[in-house]
């Protein structure tokens, strides 16, 4: 039986790392990617290999078309293509729009939105040929509601939601499902800058009364990858009831 394959971008920590662990422990051949935290990425690879799982690190900037081409060249040296793509790579920028530079804006959009386009485009020829595949985009509740002082991040995630819905319609005849998860406050490094007081105040704003965990997000990603063949084009909230 052919081993199923998945590429998880931004896998060195947080939701991406939790996804890598979940898929690997379910028997997938897991390709893990990041741009900067290569040491952490390789530690994750070593951990998975030591546990007897199948894993390969494919570092690179998924916000750059040339890097994505090389990443998929490396993937295709090992397998024919991907069964599942998890577009998780993302960075935040907190500050006034008037203080953003052109480079800040470009970096946010390329990392959070263009990456999903480049990786999806590269993954699709194989999925279309197989008449099956899952693309799961890790979005944000701010892509639905907008966040003050996070205009670029909110715009990029809103763009990801639009890409999800449009691509789902385009690919439905090929039996490929495209969905997004609009995450709320997940307890990751991205949100590690809060003070104890800020964390407490923020948790009180969440109807569920707490931050989500990367493992909860990973479980939903895995469920979408394995099940629900009639569900596509959806932006699913995972935010403890905030939106």
C-alpha cells in the first residue's frame, strides 16, 4: 500500500510542528519546511526518524517562487507528489499601517499569502492527475474580522480565505478539497510575547476562557485531511467562540 504524503510549511514550531507529529504518527511520509529555524526543523526530523516515522526536511522560503520550485524538486526525488498540502507558514506584524515600510508589507503578503499560491500551484499537477488531494490553509480569525494594528496580516489572511473558496470551486471536479482553518488565539511562539497580565486579560475575552493549543489545531487539520470528502471551500473557525 502506498504511503500517503504531506508537506507542512512553517513546521519548525507551533501548529506546523504539531501537525508534523500528528501526521507522522499516523503513518504519513511527512515533508517539513521552514525558512529560518533550520536547527529546530532538523531536530524535529531527527525526533520523528528516531520514533520510526518517515520524514524529510525541505527548508526554504515558501514566499519565493524559486525556493518553492526547489522544494518540490526535492520532494519529487523521493515520491511522485503530495496527497496533502498544509499551508501553515506565517508571520505577524503588529503596528500602525502608517509605520509599515514597503518591505514590511511585501514580506507579510509573500509569507502569509503568496506562499499558499506557490505551494498549491506546485502540488496540484500530481493531485489533479490522481483525482484526489487535500489542501488545508491555516488562516486566522482576523482574516474574517480584521484586527487593529494588524492590517497587513488581516489582509493576507482574508486573501487566503478568498483563495481557499475560489480554488475549492476550481478543483472540485478533480475531487480535490480545499479548506481553511481560521485560528483564534493559539498558544504558540507567535503569541509568546504577552505578559502574564496580558494573557489573563486576553483569555477573559475568549468565550472558552483559554487559549487554544497547537495540538487542537493539528487534530482538526488531520481530520480534514482524512475525512469529509464533500466538505470544500469552507473557512472553519477554531477560536474558542471569539468570532
